[in-house]
C-alpha cells in the first residue's frame, strides 16, 4: 500500500484527486449522501462546462428552470461573476447549438 500511495501521489496530488481512505467497519451512509448532494466544478485546462439539464420529454418550463438555476449557480460562484462568462449555449443531443442571451 505505501508503494501505491508513493507512485499515485505524484500524479493525483497536484490535481487534487487524492483518495480519502475510510477505515474498515465505518458507516458510509452519511458519506454517500454527502457525495450525492455535492456538485464540484473544476475548469483548469479548458474553460468549458457541459452540463445535462434535462431530457427531450421534459416540459420546456422545467428545462428552462434547470438552465436558469445552473447558470445562476455558476455565475455566482465565479470570481468576477458575469464577466467570466463569454457565452452560454443550449443544444439537444443531435441538434444544433443555440446561443442564449445573458
């Protein structure tokens, strides 16, 4: 085990991807629930977010509400807010991209 940590630590450490070991016999339900309710965004190499906000069978109001919620969340958590967003686009799986007015 120390050799694995030694080798993988050099790669995962700088990328903030080191695993968090859990002792044997501990209750994992709280950790699992926390991870299910967690959203983390890391844009280091390419300043692009691709997020699934709905399905084609969802109503337009539901998809619009999801898109607005995601946009507002990202905008509010950026260092310079709206100034960090160049453009926003929505697209279906096989359809063309449509630019959204900020």
